[in-house]
C-alpha cells in the first residue's frame, strides 16, 4: 500500500467503525488520517477523494457474514477491492442518561452491527423494549438518548458514552463478540507476497468453485470462509466471495485465476496482527 492515505469510517471517532479505524491505523500506518461519513452509502461513493478506503465489518462472531458489505464485492461488475483486514472486539455498552434505571427503559436504539451482536442480552434483560435500528450510526443513537426523557437507551461504545455524557448501565453486553473488518478501496493494491486472499466469482453447480479452491490450496492458500448470494439469473448460480489464508506469491495467485475467467482477484495483502 502507498503511504499518506485517508481511511473512511462510519459516524465518528467513537462509533464502532471509529474504534475499528483506530485499530487499522495502528496496524497499517500507511493510513495517516481518518475521515468520517454519516451513512454507509456516502462512505462508499469515494467522491472527490474524500477517502482512499473505507473500513467496514465483513463478518461477525454472533451473526456471520455481513451481506451488505460482502454484497458490495461479490457481483461480477464490482470495482471494489479489499486491501487490509483486522479482527476487532466490539465491547458494546448500554448507554443511558444519568439516573436512568433498567426498568425505565422502553426503547433501545442503535446501528445494525451493535444491535445484532447484543441481541441475546437485549432479549433477556429488555424483552419488552422496542428495538430500533437507526440505519445511520451509533452517533445518532447516542444523540437520541441525550435528548430523550430517560426511557431510551442506546447500544454504543464506552467512548460514545463519554462523548455524550451518558452512563454505561451495562458493559460488554455483546458477550465478547468480535468482528472481522475489511478495508475496502476502489483501487487494487496487491502485495507481491500476500498472506490473505479475497477472490470473487460467479459459479454454477459444475464443480468449478471446488477446482478453484483446490488450485489455491496447491499454491499454499487454504480456504477460510465463503459467502454466496444468488445471481438472480438462473438456478444454482451464485456470486461467491472466497477468503483464503496462507503464504505464496502474487504471480502464482494470478496464474490460478487465468484458468477461471469468471473469477477476479479482490484482495491480496499481508495480514498484520
């Protein structure tokens, strides 16, 4: 990756995306600046050079693959690339106005990721509360709590609570959930010696996908996960995102893909811990 890049994230520095962006920048110092967007759609427009790449969750421990993010890179017409990855712990907190008790809460607001990772705790402890996904970020959820009458809580980060002067009524309500975050760019940035691969392709039930996975295995890359979504055009045809781990050369990876014209290289990078 080149140096001096800007990394985009959802909401602000104290959202879950902001926390993940901070970790990414520690692992990949090529990102020298973080910029924030109010919505996912705005983040992924990559307009006017506002960001060189965007960090977003691609898989979560509690709920599996994120279909929205995976779906951005899966279709044949996608022009997005994965250039880095990090594992990030959520540490979800239930945030309330100071003085609010658990039995007072009738409404819980949050964003897709935070709510889904905390759903077991919410069902057990706030079974009668209305759960509302704001579809923006946890920034708006915390603002709603601050402006509310005390009956609304939000699921957010400890930093979000400090930013808005909210109390952490309960901590780590996600039960230790972690997420795998991708850094997605409109520009391919492939390492000559990758340790992680992301490959997308449209396959039918003819065995070609299996041949692709075996071919990568022979080059030193083992299958980690697969995401699939129906192409919508014919039966048994799916757009897949294949994620692999190993040690090998970019030249060897590209030689494999020359035999599979229906697949493209989405990511070939050195994973850092």
